[in-house]
């Protein structure tokens, strides 16, 4: 299996967290909670868009930029910060990023106008990539035979954070105002920085190459490992559909058809948490070599979810069912994809994860903006058509992978 370019031996004398048969359950639980808390910063604004639109007197499309720029910030962090997880000692890097996140969230909570909120969200999005430093950290701790299961546990925490963030944001904003959502998260990030600093083992860098070459080697990994780009594009389509749904569903639920309050939207978001239960299962599927068939099944399930959402635009039960099916599908492909890329090069997991997450978060940012524009121009029916089309495109691309493998087997047999 090809190795990453320009890889050198880690610094001598540094301690490294080696995979061990008995990874402490408390440490895995902490990593899962920390991943969920940090990634939640990307989603607090989703159920607040209707309120923020009124507070800052912006249009629906303009309000959608808050989600888009937060995800763009995440992509920037994935490209320029996460690769440092291979270059620097991880515990110190995590502490520094969480400190910056805390400052950015305080700025967002005190923002006097919408542009300041946008800039602060861009910065907090970039530094919230701590979640994606913790996931490869967990992968490095896990033995080969159970890596999928342990990564699945950490990812279940991350995905639960994504889903519960909307509910927490709605409840807090309704009781204390939207600013407390950001200020409260700032307090949580400060506490998390201290906790992780004291609880995480030191983890030595896996390369000593200069930072610029680390960035270059990340791009080289995309060329060296075709599976990395393929899995990134799969997830870009899925996350674009996911973002389009959750960015616009608050408009639907607060509109004339349902008249939900912010709390109502937050309670609705809880239904998506049911989909988080698929993460450990997806990890087991990956360990059992079922990655490809379950990926195709997830694409079909996501498209079905949008069909259900389209037919049930006036029925909350059908929309809730669609949310559960969509979240299950997106989470399954994410776990399966990460398991695939972590096997490509054990010495470059942070950089592999960087390229993978950056690729699909670009899809998420595009999905958020397209979702807002589509809802503005064509309503919920247009959004569900957009959302259904994206996993169908991924499924068509998946079929080319299937054909290529069959041709490869035929050549080997000949």
C-alpha cells in the first residue's frame, strides 16, 4: 500500500500513544463527548435563522450565509489546521485551537451586527476542527481488529452533537436569547480545553517535515490514493443533501403550514438523533468488509428520505421519518468512508482526514446555500428534489466503482 510522500520518522524522545488491546472506555467516552461538543458549534445557528433574519433585518438567502460561512471556515481549518495533527504534538494543538474557538464564540455572542457574527462564525468554524483531530487520535489508539468499532463510538458522539446542537440552541435561545447560545458554548469550550489538556496522553508527531511540505503532502495523498477522492465526493453529495434539508426545514416548520416556535423546531431536531445509533453499526459493517454494499444502500436510503419528505410536506410525522432516514444514511457513509481512508496510510491519518472532511464540507457549504436559494425560489418541493438528486448522483458514481472492480477481477482471472 503506498505511503504518503516525504514521510519521515517521528522525533526521537517523544512519547506516542500506541494502539493497545485495552483502550480505556473512559477515554473513548471523553473523546466522543469532546467531538460532539466542538462540532456542535457549526450547527447552533441552523434553528435560529428565522430569528436572526428578523433581528438583523436580512433576507432568507443572506441569513443562509451564516451556515455557509461557518462550514467554509471548517473547510479552511481542515485544509490548514488538521494536517498539523501529524506535524505537532496533538494535545497542545487541541488546547490552542479550543482557546481560539472560545474567543471567537464570545465575539459572536457579543456581535453588534450581522457581518461581525459572520466573521466570528467563520473563525469558530475553522478552529472547531478539533473534532476531526480527535477522531484520528482515537483511530491511532485502537488495534486494527476493532478500529472501526472504536472510531464508530467516537463518531456517534460527534454525530449526536450535530443533532442535539439544534435542540439545545432552540431551547436556550427561547429562554435566554440567541446571544447566550454562543456565550454558553464559549464557556463549554474553555472547560473542554482544560479537561482535554489534563486527560489526553501525549501523542508524538508522525512526521518532521516542514509545515508547507505537510500541506503539499496532503494534496499528494489525494493523487496517491484514488479511494480518498472517491470517498470524499461520495460524502460531499450526502452532506450537501443533509445541509440542504436542515438549513431549510426551520423555514418550513416556522412557516404558515406548521407555525412552530423556536422550541418546536428544536424539539423536532431531536428526531434526527435516532439516526446516530447507526454509527456503531456502520463501524461493525466496515470491520466485516461490507463497506461497498452498505455505501450503495445508504445512497438509496437518502434519496428515499427526500421522497418521503416531499410527499409529507404537510405531515410532520413523514418529515420526521425523512429526517431519521437521512441522518442514518449520512452517518453510515461517513463512518464507512473514514474507515476506508484510515487504512490507506497509518502515518498520515490526520492529513487523510483533512482532505476527506474538507472535500465533503465543501459539498455541505454548497448544499446549505443552494438549499436556501432553492427554498426561496421554489419552496419545500424544490428543496426535496435537490436533496434527492444529490445521493442519486453519488449512487451513479458508486456504480462506476463497481464496474471498475469487475473489470479488474476479469483481468486478474485472465
